C-alpha cells in the first residue's frame, strides 16, 4: 500500500484501486475488502489508531524503531540505516 501511495501515486482511497493493489499482491481483492468491513476490524483499527497516537505518530508514513520516530518518505534512508544497525 505504501508503495502504491507514495511511489506510484495511486489513489488508495478508491475501492477499485484498492482491489487492484490487493490482487497485485496475489490476494482476492473482493474477499479482502469484505473482511475489512467486518465489525471486529473496526475495533482493531481503533486499537491500532490508539496505539499510534500513544507512540506519537502524527502522519504517514511514520515508523517508530526502538522509540526513535521517523516521519515521511524522505526519511526512509534513515529507517534503513536504523534497521541495519
């Protein structure tokens, strides 16, 4: 998804685009989209959102590695270096 959004500039908010991206990963786009609509997924998204807020996340893409925060596509090189260390 991040590659489609940030590198390929695709509209990941469009359901047809999402299905195509999902299918490109070898998954059933319709099944994945349907699963995303399940009530328990709304609760999971809320849990993940709360966790992100608690970690100080304020945008996307955003990475927290060993408590260090990296925000923005232009910081991916720093993320790579941190992970390699």
